[in-house]
C-alpha cells in the first residue's frame, strides 16, 4: 500500500508518534504566515493622503485531500506599506494587478486598524488571513517611470510624457556642469553675478546667440 486518499499516509497510523505527527501537521497547516497576492483595488491612487488599504487575491490555491484546487476568496481592507517617517513619505500607491506579499499577524488586529492606537484583540482569532498586511513589489514588470541608483549616478526618469514637478520655497543646486537639452521656460528668474569681463564696449546692439 503506497498511500490513501487524503492528507494521511499509510504510515500515519503505524504508531502513536506518527498519528500525533499527523495531527500536529494538520494544525500547523492552518497557521498563516505569508502569501503571494495580486492587488484587485486600492483606496488611494497617488494622491497626497494617509496610507490606505487594498483588496487582494491570494495566488496560491488551497488543495483538498484529493488534490483538487480550492481557490481562496479575496482578502479585504489590508493596510499596505508606505515608506514614511512622520510627515515625510515616498508616495507609491499599489495599483490593480500588482503582485506583492501579504503577511499575516498572529493576533486579531482590527481594533488597532480602526483606532491606530494600542488595543486589545477583538477576539481569540490567531494566524488568520483576515489579519493581513500588504507589502508590494514582487514579480512585477519593467517600470517606465522610476528613480534608479547605479554605480555611475542617479537617474530620475519619466518615459510616459508626464511632468516632473518640484515644489519648494528654495531649491539649491551645486554642480560643475548643468547640461540641458530642450527649451527652458521660466518666470521670475533673477540671476546675479559679480564676475566682470574686460574689453567690452557698451552700446545699443544685441548679443549673439547663446553658446
């Protein structure tokens, strides 16, 4: 006899130790740790707002005792990870069809999710997929808009025809060479310099083209 239908094997009943091992493995099978998931929807879409939540679909099916696939249902209201410290953040909200990792808390976290404060668990629930948190960025495709760090420098790239916008009270830039390809449109620019050129005769003529 090579095995029987179901999770139990022929050796499971050959001793009390094997029977106990089978029971322990069945219990451990219900302990959720982490799962690859696909994003179905996200409450945020790139705007400046508090961290939101995602609905995700687990990608690894459950399997019954006869080997038949049993797909999981969606997981709702999973808070997602944002790189943030205080009021400083990098905002990259998850998008539909992103693949990421859902990790599952060992205790009920819904009270903390709703109050954002220390709280007791709302039930005795443990290691449940309902207590998930989403971390994005696994098995995804090639980006067209990105910040890239290489040995030769840093690239800030947008190949989608969108804008790269900077807003600040003051921007300081120190560089040995500023090389710009394309037109420059600016308003309210004040350029000051104490550098003087000799051999210049004043007059009413125009200068030559920029070089």
